């Protein structure tokens, strides 16, 4: 009996289910979610290559500006609304929506490093901070004016201001967002992020006089990391400027690091607004979801590894430069962003019926457009003021 209890604890720790007997019930839904995730990756890559070619960029060896996470959601919605899924898939889809999603967020944390902040320097960090928090506050305000669900506005604000899809999926469980809100927000930041990716390299050339300023603008005004890289590649190949690519990449990675601060803050404010207070005080630590602590822990691990490499030692006493880079990429980009979050987002699609979008209409996209425009304008203004002091 005692051995069974120990075994069940291990099963629960690994699979998130109470005991081994419940594992078969999650397999059908988990399998279809994984299948759609795997299908989304080549589709996203093909679409991304098409977009890069349109811009005159050789797509060989370059990451796709189209997120496979978005494709996974769309595939899930198509399947859910084309076929009537049996109840046999329910447990596995729910497992993907909760356990797989949270594990994916934890893994993504390893992509963030304090070293990137240090590279940007004393003046670069305030630029990123002002853009991020101005965007969050402004979009949240516009959402209230248009009287859309608060959670939807929060997701769009996070995705637009920080790092697109990754921010949305990181914030969504913390504020208990609904599937339709996640789907709307992901579509939102993808559409306007891609639009910015196409336009901003040429607009930035006209607006700014130095490579550092242009890189700062691309890194702060475009949503997704892959979209920033795509825009920076366009600028690099059209205008033959490597410095812009370097600055844009470092700026975007620094911007991503704000997830560590913003996600717990949004979780805190959401739970505080639910009235979960005792004697007028809130225990902040107890209100932070466990997966966010895991996310922060992975970011700390990445930072320690980077710092040890910078000091001439092996990362974590094990990895050299190349093996550390490969390890981080495997955990953060491949397993975290693609496999785990892709599986979770496929489940979001599978759990979303077209009927839930009725009544919301075009307003979320108005918020997304206005928010993206505002972030671009704020980025332009603050870079004109502080950008001349940044020198990577």
C-alpha cells in the first residue's frame, strides 16, 4: 500500500494525474494535440519561407517569422468545428491546456538572460521599460473604454508590449483567461506584428539617423522575437547594416526579460481584484502561480550559465559555449516554444467553438491596431530622446 502511494506520487509529479489508472484517459486528447502541433511546424516553416522570399530574403537557415503556435491554434479550431469530437478526447485536451501549458512556460524561461540586459547598457534599459509599461497601461485603458473583457485586454496588452505569443500564453493561466480570449489575442499580435515586420525596416530608415536607433526601434516596436529577427534581416540585407541586426536582437531579448516582472504582477493584480485579501494585506509570494516560479528559476539558471561562460568557466560547470547554446535552444525554443506550447495551443483550438466569437466582433483588432501604433509611436519618441546615448 505504501509503495503504491509512493508510485502514485511519482506519477502525479510527472504526469499531473492522481494515479497511473488515469493515464489512459488522457492519451487520446493528448495524442491529437501533439499531432496537430507536429503538423503546425512544417506549415509555419513553409509560410515563413514564403514571406521571407517576398521580402527578397534567402530563407535558407533562417527562422520562420510565422509562429507554429498560431498555426496549431488554427488547426485545432478547424478540427473542433469540422468534426464532433468524442468525449474520449476531453481529459487529454484538458491535460494539454493545463499541465502541458505550464510546463512549456517553465521551459521557455531558459531563453531569458540578465546578460542581455547588461549588453543594452544604462540608457537602453529605460527605453525598453518605458515602451513596455506605456503599452501595457495604454492598451488596458483603451480596452476599458471599448468595454471588452478585462482578461482579453490584458492578453493583448502583454502580447503587444512584451513578446507576442509567449507573453500571451504565459499570462493566460495566471489570469485564468478563456480559450476564445487566448485565440483572439494570439491572432491579434500575429497580424499586427507581421504588418510591422514588413513596414518598419523601411520606416525606421526614414525616421532615424544611426544603426543603434534603428535597431532599438525594431526591437521595441515589433511584437514577436521571430518577427523582430525577420525585420532586422530585411534591413540587414536591403541596407547592408549588421549593427541594426545586432542591436534589434539584443533589444528584443531584453524586452522579453520583462516577462519575469510583468507576469507575476499581472497575476498579483488579477487575484487581488478577486477580493482574495486577508486583513487588507496580500501575501504576494503565495499568490504567484508555481509555474511562474519555475519560469523565473529557469531564467536564473540561464543567467548563471551565461555569467559563468563570460567569466571564462564552463556554463554550470558542464557546458562549453557551443554545447550551452545548443542546450538552451533545445529546452527553450524546441521543447518549450514549439513542442509544449504548440501542443497546449492546439488544445486551445480543439476546445474552441466558432460560436464563442459571436458578440465580440472587430473590437479586439481595433485595440490591437491602436496598441501596436501606440507602442511604435512611444518607441519613436523615447528613442529620439535616449537613443543617442546607447552604444552596444
